[in-house]
C-alpha cells in the first residue's frame, strides 16, 4: 500500500489497539466479525467502491456501515469498520486487505493476552515449513474442488490440540479464504505479522486522570527512545495515583509526578 491507504491502515491499527486494550473486548469475536466483513466486501466490489469513494462524505459512509452490519456484529466491529470507511483509500481493494489484516491482528492480540504469542509465531513458521516440504498436504489444502468444510476438518485433525487456538484460527481462515494468495505467501505474511506483534513493547501507564493526546504522544516517544523499541501504551486511570503517574514496562516500574515525567519526556525528545 502507499499514500492514503498506508495512513488509513496505520490509523485503523492504532484504533484497534486502543479498543482491544479494554478487557471487555473479546478479541476472538472481533477477529471473526472483521473476517466476516472482509468476506462480504471481497465478494461485493460495488459495495467496497462505495465505501472508498472520496466523493462521498465520511459520515454518510459510516452510517451506511451501521445500517448494513449493525445488529449482525458487535459494536466494537462497527466502530472499527466505521472509522476505516471515514478514511481515504488509494484503491478500494486496500480497504479489504486492511480489514483482513486487522482480523489477523485481533487474533494475535487474543494470543498476546493469553501469553501464547511466542508459541503462535513459532507454530506458524513451522507449519509453513511443513507445507513447503509436503506436496500432498499442500495439494489437499489448496485444492479448489475441495469444500471448505473438508479443509477445515483436515486442519482440525492436523492442528487441533497440537497448536494454539489462535494458530488454528489464523491458518484455517487463510486456507478457506486465500483471496488469490499462495498458501506459502499467506503463511509467511502471518508469521511476519506475529513477529511484528511480538516485537512491540507494552508500557502499562496508570495516571490519576486521563492523559491528553499530546501527553500520550510525548510519553510514548520518550519511552520508545529510552527502550529503543516500538512502544505501545496501555492506559489506565486510578484516582489513587494523586497528581502522578506510574509506568510499568515488563518488570520495571517508573514512578514520578506527572509533570516531572512529561517534562523529562520532552527533554528526551529534544536530545
């Protein structure tokens, strides 16, 4: 992707992260529903052209999303898709590709919350190696004359109870809806997405009051520079942290007054 589509996907990924930070959001359900919307737009080119038409007001397209899928999927899914259609896209196909990527990220988020993301990354890589070396298995999984249910059953026999649930869901979705990709390239993309997800650093930030957008950006930039890795902020509010902030990165805890920490963040950004 390039230009507007790349920016739209980045914004959608940030929104997805913000939503899935909430413990009330079922990441697995969100993944399934985003995959269903992907399938809908994949088979309805006229609909995806409407959703990516720059001449149409963003709010009008968001309202169409609500009328079309509201009541069939959860409010979180409606929120994500509505935000995406408000954005500008270089090509209508980019919207569908991005929806699919968000569905996969939601499943990886579920694995992350279950502390199985490392296992999922390893399983995706190893399954890709198995497919590459086993021509009969590859043929069975890519046979266009075979039904989706037959492929699901085969994958369940291969992975059920042996691989993490997220791995089985991701591979099953790829096999039953390849969307023009080879099985090998699809597995490679999933492996890269899992590796990218695993490589991010999560900072749990607890403050007495919600941080402003500017405060979040400055703090995130300072922590990224301090740790040398991409930083994702999980934000929480606790009135007991009176006038202050608490940041936990792994086992390390940083305490200090909110003003002091943000001033330090500004200094780090300037240096």
